[in-house]
C-alpha cells in the first residue's frame, strides 16, 4: 500500500524485477478493478495519473531500459478529494488503454483536507478554522490570502488584517487565527478592489501539509474566507438639540450590532470604560436599519438637549453583552454645541448665515 499528500511531491517506490522505463501506475477507485477497460480513474489537479517513471530514461535505440525497482512521479496534487478508497495498478507498457494496467499493487491513500470550506469571522471575536480531511497532522499550515491568484502563486497577496495571525501552524486540529479588531480605513476599503488589510469577502484560505522541501507549499485552496464588521477611521458629528443619526459602513453588518461612545481617555474593549453622557442620546446605541447586503447601517442615538461638547471615541460590538465586548474602534465622535447665530434643526443647526 502507498499514500501521498496534497501539496507534497508524490513519489512512489515499487520493488520488482525488470521493471521497464515504459511502466506506469494508474490510480483508480476501489470500486473498480485493475485491468478493467473502463475503471473509475481518479483525478487530482496537479497530479500525474497515470504516473510515469522518475528514474529511467528511454534507450537510444528501440527497446526497453530495465531496472529491479523503480520510482514513479505523481507530481504535486493541489485539489481533489482525499480518501482511503483508492487502488493503484501497474502496467508494463500500457499503450493499449486502461486494460493494460492488470497488476494490483495495493491500496492508495490521498491525504489532505476536504476543500470547499466557507469560513466567516467577525471583528472582535476569536477566529478559528477547523478543517476536516484524511491524514491531517501537526505539520499542517494555513495562510489567508487576498485576490484571485491561485494558491501558491508567486504573485499572491497575503492578508494583512490587523490582529489576524497568518500564516499559522495547526494546534489541536485547529487554526486559531486570533481576534482582529481593525476593519481597515473607509477610503481603502469601500472600493471595488479593497486592500488586503480590509474586512470583506475577498479572501481565500490556502493550506499546506507543511513539510515540502524549501518550506510550506500553500497550494491547496481550502475555501473562502470573510471578515465582517465596520470600517475604521470614521468620523461622526452630532449637534446639541438635533437628532444624532449617522451611517456606518462595513461588511455583513447586523441588527445585533451596537455602538458605544466613550470618553477619549478610555479604550474600546476596556472592562470599565468611562462612557460619554448626553441627555437624550442612547449610549450604547442601536442599529435601526441595515442595507440588504449588510454593507451599511443607520444608527440613531436620539435627540440631545444637554452634554459636554468635545471629542469622544466610537466603539463597536457585534452582539455585545458587557462593556468589554465593544472592542472595535470605529473612529471619533464629535459632539458640538449649537454655533452662535444658529438654532437647532432636525438633523443639524439652522443658521441665518450659511456656514
């Protein structure tokens, strides 16, 4: 019996007498038999099936080159179904088709993760990826990448979401990427092609068995990856006597989300922050309306009639239960007094002279 692993070179040694340079291996389902004219032949992207000799070269003249044992090159598989339910067959000079692979060498196992995962993480919460598959072990590694390049491409762009650990080595069968708390700036992220530091759905997970010569070989696309939450570096301005309403932008925002306004001396995520107090304003504030695609949310804090003008900190939580759940710093909140010569309007001051 033999086995190979996705992302690793597959070299299979076969012992025998007078194996020829024309000999090949065929990998089929265990539901088929070696020598069948129409077996279920297994396909993995990047994998050679049939696999030819890796050691013997053709002779200069017609005939065969023989060896008592040979090695067959299966290439490097990077996509396909891992399983223990395969069979490997041998043929001396299989020019006549699949029926020429009459010799059963044994069972064959392709190790690796099952692909097609869809992993969604949220700012401020622990992000864990737990793949399943065949023959996974403690050398496995994972990388989060942006863009559309194939996993393993030289030009691929690694994700740089602040607080997210990538690449990362598996531990106890899981990849614990950490808790990202920065969604990226509005200017860089609310664009058709967001940066690799932005929250969003433009990421993929690339997997490596982890022991490839020269280091990890992240060629297996495990699936898609997204990070939801609000963009950062935001500015909110509200005026005393007017309704305080504003729109936040981000990815996959939800009605469970809340915002909290803190004194500037406090930090988002503090266990006992100093919350700002404005008579008439809700703090924490609720999301009153969400865009269908979750890309924006309207926040209405109410109508203020007292409070200290100044600059404050705006914090976000996905489904906060305690003050420390508001871990994401969205930006600054500015509370203004009514300017001289103006009166409070519905959503801002009304001034006799435009300002």
